[in-house]
C-alpha cells in the first residue's frame, strides 16, 4: 500500500491530474451503463411476459369453444396459431383435471406430430414434450394465470374460462433467446460506448489537465533554471488570475527581490574588491618599504657584527698589551705595593676581557655565527679543571664551591666542551657572585640515555640572595638583570644568561630557574650529547677502601652529603659529623669501641674548632692518633700546607676535589700509611722553561705586542727574531732557519695571509715546511678557516694566553720541528721541586735555609762566569763553568737550571756563538727564576722557624 502511495506521489503532475479526472468520471459512466443494461433487461423480460401472456390469453379465449365441445382438433388448430411467435417452443391446453387436451411442439411441427393427442377425450396421460408439465402443474391445476422463468424458458399459464368457470388451462413455454441476444447486443454496445468514452475522457482529461499543470510546469522550469543557472532575471509566465496565477506572481516577486539583492551584493562585492585591491597595493608598497627596511637592518646588523669584530680587534690589541705587560711586570722584582697595583690592573683587564668576550658572543649569536664543535671529552675532567679558578673566587668570598656527579653520567661524551664550560662558568660565576655566604653546588646527572646519545641534567644551586618569581623568565632576556638600577650592588652585562640559554638550546636542551627571594636559587639546564666508546681513565680498584671506617668532618651539610655518597660508592663506611667537637667525640667513641676510624677527612674552615685545631687535638691524644688525617681546604691559603706537615696530616687537598682525585689521594695515602705525604693542588702558572728552546720568528707590527710576545717567549727560553711586517718576515726566513713563525694577520705592506702564501709557494721548491701560527685579534667566524686556508698550521687569538702560546708552539715542534732531537727529562713548571729538596736535606729546615743562602750568594757569580766564557766564545770555559753550575743546580733539585746548564756544557765549538748566546739567555732566565723561588722559600722557612720550634 505504502509502495503504491509512494509510486503515486512520484508521478508527474500531468499524470496525476489525468488519472484523477479519469478516476472521477469513468465509474459514473460504468455505473450508468450497468443501470441501463439492468433496466433494459428488466423491460425486455416484462415485454416477453406481456407478449407471451397475451398470446396465451388469446389461445385461452379461442380454445373455450373447442374445450367446451371437446374438440381437440379445434384446440389443436388454435394452438398452432402460437407458431407465429418463433420463440414459443411448446404450448398446450389442459383440462381441469390436468389432462392434456391439445398441444403444440415446435420441435415436432412440420413432422405431423404437433397435434398428437394420446386420446382425444379425457386422456389422463401427461403430454410428452420438452417442457415438463410438473413445473407448472400447480398453476394448471389451480387455473392460475402465472408467469414463471425457469432455467432458459418462460412458462405462462392462463385459465380457460367458460361463463366464469374455468374449464381448462392454456400453457405456453417461450424460449429466452431473444432476451439473451438482446442482452448480448446491448452489452456489446455499452462496452463499445464505455471504451469510446474512456478514450474520449482520457483525451479530454489529458487536454484539460494542461490548464492546471502547464503553468505549474513552467514555474518549475523557471525554478530549475534559477536554481542551476542563478538566473534571477527570468520570470514565470502567468496564464490566469487563479491561485496558480497568484503563486506565479508571488514567485516572480520573490525573484525580483532576489535579483535586486543580487545586484546590490554584486555592487558591494565590486566595491569590496576595489577596496581589497587598494589595500593590497598599499600593502605591497609597505612590504616593499619593509623589505627595504629589513635589508637596511640586515646590512646594519652585518655592519654591527663587522664593527664588533673590528672593535674586538681594536680593543683586544691594547688589551693584549695591558695583560701581557702586566704579567711580565708581575714576573719582575716589584715591591708589595706595586704588585698589588699590578694585580689589580690584571684583574680589571681580565674582567674587561670577559665582558668583551660576552659582547662578542652575543653579537655572534645575533648574527647566527656561533659555531659548535663536536669532540670527545671527559665531562668530569672538564668540570674538575673548570671549577679550580672559580673555587678560588668562591673562597675569597667565604663561599664553598662543591660539585657532585651521579655515577650514571657517562665517562666520555661528544660535544663542544668549550661551550658547555662557558654555560657552567656563567651559572657558577653568577651563583658565587650572588651568594654572600653558604655554598654553591653543581650537580650532574643523566636524564635519559638512548642508543649512542645521552641527555645530561646540570643543576647549579646556591644559598644566595635568590630571584623574585616575576623575574624568573626575564633574566634570560638580553641585558636583563633583577636589579637594573644604577645603584645596583652587582656588576655585569646582563648577557650571561642570554648567551647560556642560546648555547643550551643549541645543545638541544633547555634552561630554567627555581628560586625564591632570599632563599637561594637553583639553575637547571639539560643538554644532549653523543656518547663515545673512548675509554676514559677510571678510578683504580681500591680494596683498601672496602669497609674502611672513615670520619667526615665538615660544617657544610652538602659537602658532608657529597663526601658521604662518594665514600659509600667506593664501599667505605663513612660517618659524617658537622664540627670539630663532634669529630673528637666520634673518634674517642670509636677508639673505645675498638673500631677506630682509619681515615679522617677534615675540613679546614669550620666555626669553633677549625681543622687544624682538630688535627692538633687528635695529635695530642695518643689513643686517637692511629687515624690517617686528610685535610680539605677551600682556601688553599699560603702556609696551610706547612701547618699540615707540622700536624702530621697525610694529605692536603684543595676543594672542590674531583671524585677521582680524592679517590686517588686516599688510595695513595693509605698505601703509604707510614709515610707522611702531602698533596698540594695550587693553581700554578705555567712559567717553566720549554723542553727545547725554539727559534721563533715573530711577525708583528705593533710594538707593544712585539714586546709582550718577545717577553713571553724569552721567559720560556725561546730565541725570538722580530719582523715588522710580512716582507721583513720573508727576508728573515731567507737569512736563517726558524722552528716556528708567529704571524700577525693584519700588518702594513704585507699582511700575514699573503706572507704565508708566499712562504708556502717558496717551500714548494725546497720541500721544507716551517710551522706558521697565526696571531689575530679577530675572533669572528671564518678567521680560523681563512688562516688555515692560506697555509697556516695553527691559530691563536689575542690577547695571547701564555699557556696556550706555549702549548701551541711547543707541542708539535718536539715531534716534527727541523731541529727535533731526543730530549732529557721534562722540566717542572716550577723551578725547584721543593719536596725533593726537603727530602734530600732530611727535612732539616735550618740546613735548607743555609744551603739556599749559599746558593744565592754563589749562583750570580757562576752565571757571570759562564756569560764571560760565552762572550769570549771559549768553548772549554763554557763547558767547565756550566758543569759547575749544573752540579749546584742538581743539589737543589732545580731541574730546569740543571737542564739549561747541561745543554751549555754539551755545546761544542761548532754550535756557533748564536746558539751559545741563546742557551746562555735561557740559563740566565732559569737561574733568575730559581733564585727568586729560593728567596721566597728562604723567607717562608725562616718565618716558620721563628714561629715554631716543631720539626716535621
Ligand atoms: P650578569 O650576571 O652579567 O648581570 P646574567 O645574564 O648572567 O648577567 O644574569 C642576569 C641577572 O640574573 C643577574 O644580573 C642577576 O640579577 C640574576 N641572577 C643570575 N644568577 C643569579 C643567582 N644565582 N642568584 C641571584 N640572581 C641571579
């Protein structure tokens, strides 16, 4: 049903209207036809009844006489009259008793039998014929006038009346063929009429529905075009003022409205497009302006970087002079006040250089010229070396500098050690700067390890002034400081954290701070490194340390924690106490319990009882004296070592002590338990003589720099020839051979790069190769590459650091230099091995003092004698005088002087006066250094002798 309904609904409007018209008209026609047929059938039957009845009545009245007279023949004749009606199939006359009197049978007519009567009178036998009498026997008997339709016949009976009395009955049977054929005919005509009217109706309905559907279809058509083609200018055609006409009017009205709005919209769109075009062209203009401005800014930035590089050069050149000259002046015999001044100059110049470096780094970051190296290094070694100078600074403020490595931190990593050190130095330097008392602690642990790489987490915490929460983010911005006022207590550029933060980002990590005002700060940063298979030296196995009872005495809780953790890692059994009194108590208790502490790690700087006093008390109580004492000092003050010796302290270490160093020192001390040993770790300056004097050609135009470089090199025992520019350098190289050329890059007439290219060109013919080391105040990206590309072997940036200078010059010369030869034992950086001297003289201080005084009186004479022999060119005299000095130097453990004298002694006549002069200069310098050292030693020993009568 639903399907039919849906099907109907989906039909076109024309079909629906046509269908509806047919559905409304056709049933009426069909009903009318049926009614007409019914009416016609009824009236035909009535007519048949009437005709047959009249015929029967005629027969009845005509048969009265025949019946009254019993004349069957006459009755027969009368009956034969019915033959006119072709539909009468049978007719009969019955007597009142039902006896057949006469009959007519159409089927027998013409065969002579139609008047057959069984007995002419009174025969009671039933007539034979096709129609059964019994069907109307009742009517016959009762002389009723009756019409009865049976299956295919009409039976009519009429009484035969004689003077009001019935004397018989006429029976007529008519067939119904007439009725049937009429019905068929009529039905056919009706059918034809119906058929014709159906098609007519269909035709008319179809034609008429168009009156309604056509305007609607036109409307639909227009709607489709409007929908698909957005043709709001189209209008539907109206065909009348009916509802559809009104609908079309409404639709057209809507279209007009839409068309108007569309026109308005198009107009507005056009206006908008014009506005956008206008704005775009304005934007294009301003973009062009901006690009020009950007190009100008980039140009300005490049100019700024260049300016910074040049300024750096300009500032570094005089700085080189200031720092170098100050160092040289400090090496001379200056009085206390002058030394004070000079040291202040040096410190100021150093901090000026640090600021300069920060600004240069910042400009490199700004101009994206910062480069990163990727080399394997030991992070522990890096930190150990880095904290030494910082520890001195911390100690000057009374702040303790500590550090701790988690054992999980890999031994060797690959990255840029210089940049990592820069970040750590900045954070620790800041922490020291902003911590008036307490401690600064660096902790290193591993955050994550992947195949071939590691992420390390560094934390620098302090007990300083802290940072307010609202400044936590801004301090990482350039030039930002918590206290930005002009009256601030702490100096600084405000660039350190910005640089650190960039460096950390470049190392694939992040930096952040946790801090509260007045409650210290903790700076954290992470950094990613590759790991390497390079095996770094590990702490030796130390069975001696296993289960060793150790007493840690330190007032600083963090330090106690670190030492405790380290000793626990080494399987010792540490106990930590926080003051001298507690230490004495712990030692007595352990001794009484029969398990004395084998080792005491004693902090020097403690309130109440300091480390020395504790050591003294231990020494004074024999029951406690079995322990080995190691002193840990953060100050490294002059005189502490000797106090340690006096007190029988086995080792003296300067904090912060690298874990490996502490481990090694403990092992050494325990190993030589019976001996008294000391371990000193002062920060030394590498001012010893070189293992072999080099012939150095210094190409440098600046006189101050010449003076500094010559001073540094001569102090190291090298022979220097100065050239003022590249041309002079080439000439000098033509005249004589050199082991190394120190080449300034910027020089008048011929710069370092051109000179180097010229030297290398010439060498191509001879196959020789002189080592050329660049010296430049430029510190920008690409300088090094440019120098190396021109043929230089190495690169030093100004101001020249003596240690770097010596390392760079001497490193390779001992291997590849043209005059390389097998050398004697390496000389010490200090002129005399004090320990060895003391040992040699049995730690007899008065004797040591006496020997020193003798040497001081004797040495200048011997040096003068050698000088005279050298000047005379008297090889034999040189040999004997040098030999004598060599012996004296050996007695004093002055290995450097001993070596210098030996090389003079071994110098033959062929060596030439120049070599002899050079060797003498070296010897004279070394002799001066030895005497200087001995004078100081003599003074300190004399003072100690007068202060105490104790011997050690
Ligand atoms: P600088 O130290 O040269 O001023 P930095 O960028 O290194 O510049 O530091 C920026 C500021 O952050 C410092 O001026 C200081 O105010 C604050 N700051 C840095 N470290 C600490 C610290 N450990 N404790 C307190 N304040 C700190």
